[in-house]
């Protein structure tokens, strides 16, 4: 986990490594919140293009994981 470039990525990686389905949903919510919070922090600032791309990619991945979890539970 030392390869984490941004603090909010820790929450995302926690989702990816969670095997307990109940905790998975909790971690998914936390990661989603942290990404959105960081996006709000960057709003109106010159944040790096690399971080913005990483945030957008992570949001898309979180959406996919949320859909996967929803369909898996049906």
C-alpha cells in the first residue's frame, strides 16, 4: 500500500481488497465520500491534472463496483 500517491486512494484500495460483503459496502461508501470530498476541495483550484484524472477514473471504478455489488446480491 506504499504505492498510494494520494491519501484518498487508500479508501479505494481498501474497497478492492475487502472480502467481507458487509464491509465491502461500507468501504465503498467511504471511498466514494472521500473522492467527492477531494473533488470539492480541488474545485476552483489549480490541482494537478494527474490527480483529477485519477479521481475521475476512481469514480468510474466505484460506479462499476457498486453495480457489480448490486447485481451480485440479486
